[in-house]
């Protein structure tokens, strides 16, 4: 966790969280449908003991990471099914 590569990745996740938080204020999202980030931020505001602010980075970035692996798995499954 203390290697230069992990520190860079942590900084990227922190930057991502800051960007998401800056565009997910209630005023900016008034006419938009709710998404996962809105639900996570409202959960943090309503019950900070259940989802502390220190865990928001993991909670927000986990679906992004899972999306990559799910896409790879689906691509492999389609390729395996179509390939002769």
C-alpha cells in the first residue's frame, strides 16, 4: 500500500471522488434522475456512522472497477460462444 504505484492510484481515486462530489450537489441534480453516487452521498449525510466519509472512495470506485471485470468476462463469454 505504500509503494509509489499504489500512492498514485490512491490519488486518482481521491481526484475521482472530488470530481463526483463537485457535480452531485442537490442543486445541480434537481432535474436529473438519481444514480448510485446520489444514493451513496445521501446515505453518508443521513447516517455517517454506517457509511463514513473515509469509505466513500471505495464505495464510489468499486462499481467502476467491477464494470471492467464484468465487461472482460462478457467479452470472453461471447467470444467463446461465437468462435469455432
